[in-house]
C-alpha cells in the first residue's frame, strides 16, 4: 500500500535523503548536474548519483557521472525528485537496473511504537573515537563492506560537513555494539539510515529498540516526519512502527549492460 504525502512533505523527505548521500562526497568540492557524491571508497553505497535535474541532459549527465565516478563502484538513485521518465532513459543508456527500494515515512506527531528490548541492551548516542569505529565496523560487516575499508569509512563519517545534523545510535549489549542506525536531522525530517544488526543478534528485538530510539531522537529535535528506505527484511518491522510507503527509489548500477 502507498500512502500520500503532500508535495512539500515529499520534497523535504527527498532533500533529507539527498543530503545524507551527498555527505559521503569527501572527494568533491563542488557539484553539478547530476547531483552526485564520491567518497573514493570501493563500495557502491558510498559513491553515486542522487538526482537528475533535467531529462533534456540525461545523456550528458550519464557521461559526466561515468567520468567523475570512474575507478569506484557506484549506484544511481532515481527517486520522486527526478523527472518522470528517468528510469526508462537510464535503461536506454545501458544502466543496469538493480531493483527498487520502498521509501517509507510516518508523522512524528504520534507517539512511537515501543517494543521490549533484549535484557541488558541499551541504545546510546555515538560521538567519535573508538565507539565510532565500532559502529562503522558493525554496519560494515552487515553490509558486506571489506574490513580494509574501515579506516576510510571512519574518516568520512568523522569528517562529514553536516555532522551537526547527524545522530549516530549504537545498540550496546555486554559492552559491545550489536546494532546501529544513523539519523539525519534535516529539512524537518528524521532520515533513518544504516539500520543494521549483527547477525548473531537478529530477531531479538535489537532493530525495534534502534527504531524506537531513532523516532524519539527525531521528535526531541523537532522533526516533523521520519523517513527511510526499507530493505525486504526491515519493511515488516517499520510497518509495525507506523511507517507507510510513500514512494520508491529505483536503483541502477553504474556499470554498463
């Protein structure tokens, strides 16, 4: 089921999503059409295109993206802020479709759903130092990111120009990080990213505890909406917390078919 946000609300959600992704652009000092980001890390989530501004320049934009993102794996995200017809145009240029990610949102005016966390679990905000490294290590392992990239991911996380808008949360059990989420507080939206639970601790309530904490953090900071891109594993959990599908992102690989 898809629910409706008004035009302004959906624009704020996609602006939040775009800001989060663009924050990985450690190697670029200025942006142009298409909106893109490059961390330089050999992982597609950390390099890519966020938005095409005009379908009239799709061929030139594809050429620009391939030139500026050469040497790293990358993805092209096509969301509701891209022109109608972008999906078909990219496919026609040889971009490889990877599927669609449901974009889900809910109001923060309503109280969050709560679920009983595992005994001894606490969710804490992460700053820098060793705890940031442990947070990166936890979500990287879940994402299949090579351990050799850990230093680079930590460096980019710590050096984001918008870190005052970012809240990083770690689920800690027996002194160890067993789950993570990163919340972008911008455009009146709490954008929930990198929700990952260590494999040995899945289906024990850790994801619910992290989601509860993310929603509470958004409300405490005056955000009006919470939004996220849902994985197949996470979608049932988010629906329990009141999230509904509002749109989707089509995902393309940067490689050519």
